C-alpha cells in the first residue's frame, strides 16, 4: 500500500487513478463533515468537500510529511465546511426569476433568517465592537483570527464575544 505522499506525488506526475485513491483514503473526513451540513443534500455537500480536496492536491508538496499533507487537506475541508454553513445561515434561498409563479409573494417555506440576523447586527451602534465582529463573521466570512488582527483584539476575545452574541440572538428569537 502506497503512502499518501507517494499518491500525491503520483497525482502531480499525472498517473491515473491516484486522485481516486487519495479521495478514498480521505473519505471518513469528508463524510464526517458532510453529515454536519444540514442545509444541503448529503450528496451535494459530499461533492463540495471532495472538490475542495481535489483543489488542494496541486498545492501539496511531495517533500512534506504525510501528517502535514493530511493536516493541510483537513484544514481545507474544515474551512469549506464553515463557509458552506455560513452561507446557508446568512443568505436565504433564491429561485430563478423564470421559475417564479405569477404571484410575487414568498413561499411559506421562505427562510427570513438573513433578515433577522441583519436586523440583529444593525441593532448595535455602527462603531461598536459587537457589530464589527458579527459583520466580519457573517458578511465577509472572516475567521476569528482574521477578525482579531483587523480589530487589534485577541482571538480568544473575538471567539468569546461572537459566541455570546450568537447565543443572545438565538435566545431572543426562540
């Protein structure tokens, strides 16, 4: 059985079926994250995460250790998972204009979470740290570390504040 680094090197050298072997080895990771994405069909989320893995392969160095390669791929999948979850939270589903019925009213299943979150974020003063943290997190898909660097705060403080604000939003909207 070839090691993951050998398979990556084979993939980069254009040897057929090395990519499918890599995906087969990373299947538990992909299926674990795909099962947690509740706003998409499982097959769709699995495909999204497999595509993410395939996109990372050209960036991996064959001189890296197997652990470094696995960690890089895991981080890529985790970041894509977070991005998919955020996009489902912050944007309502949109239909094509052509598929709309004659009536312009929203269907009963319309998810207005986006508008609720926007109103909640706008309830804070425009120069407040809370509003900046939530805006960067939901609208710009920034990580806690990126937000902390931009606002010159600690990552832990940003994480704590974000969790506190999200929990407050959830408790207010039950």
